[in-house]
C-alpha cells in the first residue's frame, strides 16, 4: 500500500468518525429476503455459477516445496489434488482416475514420484500424463495421451495458491486486481502456515461470512475482546469490483497506547504502518476473509457443505521461523483468536433456525453493513439475475460506490 493510499484511508477514517448520519444519497436498502439462506435452487446456483467459477484459496506454496509433494484439497465442490511437478510448478488435477474414476490419491498429503491409482494401477506422472496401463493390450484403441488426469486451473498470487474449476475463468491476477492494488506487500512476504483448524457449523455459508463483514456486532458480542481494541466508529468500508471488499478499522487510543500490537512476534517485513495502527480486513469473493495484522493473519474460508451446513477453515500465516520449533508466543496468539471466533460462532446456528422458521420478515441492513449487501449483489450478478426469482433478488443498489 503506497503513501497516497494510506493518506486516503486516513482521510476516510476521519470522515467516518465525524459523520452523524450516512453520507448524502446513500440509498435505503430493502430487506435481504430470508429465502436466500433456505432456497435450495438458489443454493445450487451459488455452487454451480459462483463457487465453481471463482478462484478459491487452496494452500500456501511453502506447504508443498518438494518435487512430488501433493495435497488433497478438502473442498466440497470436487475432489482436487495439488502436486508439485518435476519442473517445480504447482498443478491441480481432479483426483479421479481416467479409467473408472477411483481416486489416484487417498492420503491427505504425501510425496510421490508417480500417482498410481489403487484400483487397477493406472499410473500418472507428476504432470498428470497417463504413463502406465496394466494389460494395455486388452484395451481396444486406448490413447494414453488423451487420458491424462483432468487439469484444474491453479495459479498463484505470490505464495498464495488458488484453484478454479472453470477452465474459462479470467486469470487469478485479474480476479484479485483490486486487492493486489491495495495489499501487494502480503503476496511475497516470507510467510509460512502457522496453523490450520476447521469446524462445521449448522448454518448457510452466507450467514457465517456475514459475521465477518461488519464491526457493528463488536460492541455486543466481543465486548471484552475485540471491542476493547477497535474503534468501530472510524471503520472505512470499500466495495470493490468482483464482489471483493475491504474494512479498515482503526485501533482504539487505549489499544494503541497500552498494547503490544504484534504480541511479541516479528513483524512481517515490508508491511507498512497502517497494519499496526488499524485492522485492515479484506474479503476475497466469494468465501475468504482475512483480517490482516502486522505479525501474522488468518485466512477464514467458508465452505458450503449443505444449504444449512458450513465448514470454517482457519489458516494462519506468520513470519517464517526457520527450522526451530514454533515460537511459544504463537500459542497465546492463536488461543486469543479462538476466544473471539467462539463469540462469533455462537449466533450462527440460532440464526439459521430463525430464517428457516421465517421467525422474522427479512434483514434490514444499515450503512455499516453495506459490505453484506455488496456480496449478495455480486452473487446475483455472477449467477445472472434472470435465473433468480424476483422475490429473492438483491438489486445492485450500491453499484455507484464500487471501486476498482
Ligand atoms: S479406476 Fe483407476 S485404474 Fe481402474
Ligand atoms: Fe466478530
């Protein structure tokens, strides 16, 4: 983030802190229909037209460094495997043998020279080429060149590896352009994965995502945690192209004066002052939120398992500590974050029960919650509004505020 971007954010923080009402012309938003969290057809459209066409975070490049190292992605949309080839490149493939579809990899991760199917031993090299078929003479007209593993788009933004199930999707760097423009410094930082953790929650994936798109709730559910350190009144929201968003919340005076903003951990090289005087959180459409911090940060990933069930993956990144054991300070940092996450999770299943029972009439969003509207509107435009019943649509009322 360059100096002019920081100055502009500071100006916006001052504006947000001083305002007494939403800016002139900010529209009244209609209620978000409850059916958006319960309608099976809309859910299927979200999977088919959004999740299967979007860039989805897979792993960090430092997790697969050796030639032949692979990881089976635990994503509900398709069985996808990422492997480092003999040429050093990471590639993604469907984990489905081209004979009768058995998985070619069964372990969650490992290192191999050949990907050998455990059903009849068809074997693929690290670039996905079919190189060996037992009893090949008995297959009439089999062309091995045509039966390589089906490749899945796999591209990197610095060390962050994303996959896309749509072969026609725009390049990752186009998709992420508004974020690359704002936070280029995190892509090539010398990071490593600090921890990975997952949990399943009984709610629609959007209900979970929405919990991280505003700070309006901090004063209530995070009264003795986040609310102590953040100054929500100054939060700056950005609605970005492709459904991405940003929310930059200044730390409170109290936090800045009394708190060690990096909890004794080393600061990520190359990141600027804004990262230790504010909490800049970014939303990567559709299913990733990352609240950035000076010493390390989590990626929160929301995976739809069913219309009313979502898996949360929390992947933490920090400065690489070399070959030593993980610094103990990380234990405290992660435990503190878990407390906040428990506070966030407590509301989600009850909310799903409310929307399912139509226990209220719709969701009125305020100005502070406008990122939620933007994500819903982006979903509808990616799905195609003509495919969504009018009663369930979220119109593009905030298009005027969207920034590149
Ligand atoms: S299904 Fe893989 S070799 Fe038969
Ligand atoms: Fe929260």
